[in-house]
C-alpha cells in the first residue's frame, strides 16, 4: 500500500479493514460456482449452488458428470437456460484445457483472461473476479464492475459518462498500481458500507 499515491484510497484504508483473501485450492470448482451465481444475490447464489452440488457424488461436479446431466435436471434446481449452457460449456472446455491451480497460477493476468473468455458465458469481469478472489492477484482493476463505477463516481465526483467515464476510472486506478486489487476492494467496502446487505469486501 505504500506505493498507492491516491489520498482518497489511503483514507478508505484507514476506515476499512479488508479481510485476508486466501488463494483457492480448486480453480475449476470456483469457476463453476461463479457461473452458477452470476447476477444473483449471495444468499440465492449459494442456495442454488448447494442444490447443484447434490446432483453429484461427493457433491463434486466433475466435467464428465456435468455434461451427462440432462438440461432439464439443471433447470429444475434453479439454473436458467443460459447458465445451463454456460456450465456445460465450462465442463467441455475443461476436458480440453488444463484449469488446475498449478497450471493457471503460471499464467499472467492477461493470459488467463484471454484463456477464460474463450468459454461461453465467461466475460472479462468474471475472469477478473476469479483473479481476485481465487488467485489473490494484487493488481486487478475491474472497470466494468457496477459497484466500482458507482463508488468511484461518488468518491471522485465524476460527471462524465460513456467512454470518457471508463477512461477516467482507468486513469485514476493507475495511481493504485501495483495494488489495484486493494484499491478496488476498498471502493467495494465504501459502497457496501452504505448497504445493509453487503455481499463483497
């Protein structure tokens, strides 16, 4: 944090204590959980993922078993038609690409984003969440995250929109390098502090 020159972020650091993030033990499992939980509140996402796991022996959704389960069964436990396709696309991808923690840990942030976004249903934002919360990468800035956009607009009193808005956010986040992840998490903490149902810090 000593490298961060942004006084607003340093002020947030003094206000909020960020819990330590531990690297994942199973990157593929995290990816499945992430896809199942996309665009859902934390509680609902966990509920549906728990239902999803009951479909598998030892509650583990191996790629082969995911591909063998009828789409109707997956939709029956709460997956949308789109997420059913996405989970199966991930399973198919995993059969042909090594997504073991040992392998993905060797890749740079950019290389991993390029790899993961080949999977239907996995965009840059999803890949960045995995970089942050599964791999504990320190210099990730998810510019498309709505909470990041909301928080930074308020904190920095940004009035522009569209392309100019994102360019402004990226320019601000450059001051946080090489700890843009910490800056991002502090902005999340700022936004969540204003909500009763905070789900990410």
